[in-house]
């Protein structure tokens, strides 16, 4: 797998929203998965693995006064049930991702043949766990919620040195994250600081906030993670998870944002309609006086005005690098048509010389300061 895996990748995070019921977990995968078929993105489901036998200290097992101890124990799934969820992800054609919270879970991820590993924000600098993860052959996604820039630098150096395929996700680990705390400008910061690494957005805002995904896309994020679940008579859905209909709205907002943003990493293709509409606004070139055959056109014998007609020269055709010589007598106030002039383009020769000089400098390995001025001097 290459970094292209992270292009327009949408990750549905199940976390503990299966509520300890494999049937409920399968329902989430199937119903959210069905919504995704309406969109032309790459999709993944993500599970979380913990070996609760060792993850929770023996003295705290069964305690109800510690939120996460209670939550993890109440939603426990054995290996067989976890494998059933993973198999359904694979059977439906989705990328499979899993977050391990201990070393034993990394081994189980390998055994269950997940496609990728996610490192949660709380484990970002858990180096014993990271050292185990990096021994796998799987691409890695890292969430950066609450992490210092120094720790991100260390992790980037660590994974780059080992030539791992990985990406970083901007994340704010507040559940749910308020609008004023989303800090989406961090996507810009991370893209500038780590230009060779795909940057994404792990979201925890409330599901009715569709602005965040649009802004993240506009800022160049390419991976998007959202908690998903289904509410039922038995199970409530937390405030930062989306049900299938909310996921549909979220993905629709993403689709709209990608359309609005257009192409990325290259200059856009200008449409023929746009060219035509702009041309209609351009000033045409007209003869300011009678122009003789063989006479060169310049500012002294032409003027510019609207409207222009088909195949007429326009003001933007004139430059110091282009010469126009009349091929016939052109009367005063006549539009000057392309067929009525000989065009001599001087810019091509200037560019040719420039490229020759650039090659000469590069071949000679001559050092020049940035943005050095070069003068083209000629005597003929």
C-alpha cells in the first residue's frame, strides 16, 4: 500500500458503539455501509481492540466509579465476536482498520489481518506500544489530539526513518468538540510542517455541524474519521457519533466541498465557456488611422475598444514580445482580424535562451541565491 491509500479516505469509527453486542455492531456496519454506496470515496470501518484481562489493573476490575473501566467492561466482546465484525467489514468490501491499546491487541490485529493500524491520540507517545506496531507491515494512521508539536516531530522522524507508510490526523480530543475549539487552522500548520505526509481530520464535533468537514477539505485534508452508531430502544448514541442519516448528510457535505474546491496540486483546466465569456469582455484592436500593407502595428496606429468580433485581435494579444505586420491596407476604424496580419512571436526565442542558460548553470553546479536576476543582453 502507498500514500495514495489516504486520498479521500473516510473512516467510520465504531469504537464501543457496538455496545458489546455483535448483532448491534453488524447492524451499524451494514446500515452505515449502505449509505456509503451513494458516494465515490474510499471507505473504511475501524474497530478498537483491548485485552481487558491485562489492560485494566486487577484492583479496578468491576469498578463502576471509573468511567472507562465501566464502559470497556460493559461493551466487552470476545475474540470470536470481534472477528465476526472484522469479517463483515471485509465481506462488504471495506478497508479494515483497528486501534490497539496494548501490545497483545497488535498481535490480534495481525491474526485478524486488518489492512491498517490506527494509533489513538492517547497512545501517540506510548512508545512500548508504538515499537510493537512498527514491527507490523501495515500502514499507520496517527491522531494528534492533545499532542505537542515536539512529540509529533519525534513520531514523524521515527516512522520516516523506518520508511513506514503513515498519515497524521488533526484531532481535538474533546467529546463533543465545540465549534470554537475545532482549531481547523492546524491542518494548514501540519501540511506546511510535514509537506510529504498526508494530513487528515479526526472529527468529534456534533453531527449537525457540517461546516467543519467542508473547511477541512478546503484546507487540504485527505483522510476523515467520524464516530458512527445506531440508537435503539436499548442503546443511546453519544453526542459526537453519527447515525446513518447523519452520515449521509456528512458525506453529502464532503462531496459538495470537493466539487467546490476542484482540482488539487495542479492548475485548473479553463473551460471553453469561460474563455468565450471572457473574450466577449475584451477590448478589440481597431485601426486608429489608415494602415499600409507591410506596416508594423503598435500603439501609435491602433486603438482598443469593445465590442470585438470573431477572429479579431484583442488587447491581450499585444505585448512587447509579439509583433504584428499588416498584410493588406487596413482602413481607419476597421477591426484588425488575425488573417490580416503576420504574427512574429519573440517570446519563444527568449524562453529558449532562458532554458539554455538554466541548463548551463545546473550542469556546472553553480550556486545562485534565490530569485537571482538575470539580464539578457544582445547586440543585434
